[in-house]
C-alpha cells in the first residue's frame, strides 16, 4: 500500500467511527396531546390526563408537575385496582406515556380554586432529561371521555382503590381529604 491509500483508509475508518459515535440514540423529543382535566366536584382534588409522546431515540421520565391550580400535584399509577403515588413514570424511546382514567394520571390536591368547564389550567411537566413542557389543560365536563380512548367513562369504569377505603373515580375520590392525606402519609 502506498502512503495515499493508507491515509485514505485511515480517514475512512475515522469518519466511520465518528458517525457511529453520533449513533442511533437521539435525545428524547417530547410532545403532549389530548390533555384534559375533568371539572372537579369541589376544591379538594382533581385529576388530569394526557398523552406524552417521545419521538426521540432515548427514553425519559416524567419526574414532577407544577401548576397554578395546586401546590400539591403528584404522579399516580393504578395497579391491581389500587392507586399509588410514584416518583416518576417512564416515557419509552419512540413510544408514549398515556395518562388516562383508571391508569397513570396526575392528582391535584387542595385546589386554590375550583376550575369550571371551558377554563384552562396551566401545568408544567418536568422530566429527567428533556426540558420542561408547559401545557394549557382544558377543563372538560366531569363525565368527558375522549374519542377513541379505551376509557369506559365514569359510569362503568373500574375504580382504583387507595387501599384505605377511599375510591378513585377517574379524577374524583369518594373519600375525604383526610383519607387522601392518610394515603400520602403512608408513602
């Protein structure tokens, strides 16, 4: 091999390794759709639902939520018909995190005001990797069910239980604030 051929081969290999290093894993690219908050019965609590889509090649996590509606917004999941607060929820690479009735959702406790149907609630979603996303969440009727959702509506829905006697009915609870506070204190 002459010097030019060797140099060309080395440059080609170096460029190949550099491109491989840029790799297939892109940063999380998140967008929110279908957000809504059913009008709560009173000022004690509310729930919010949405889809967070990640079109990037790297997974992320929803780690916290802030809102002008409440200073106490938590992330919940429902497993085996029991609702529990979690520190984060995974958003898979090239996948979706669905926050829906009877499943993963956001809980707003001790509302500063009772939002009415037609209003919007400001919510900021915080993630482990991606930048925070601000969402204006529309307030819908208490019985609102998005078209095409797997949700059965409030009449026939499986209600998750806190395990302490209070029930989860979509975004509402039949238990008192004390029941919910006790649930959070147990965590």
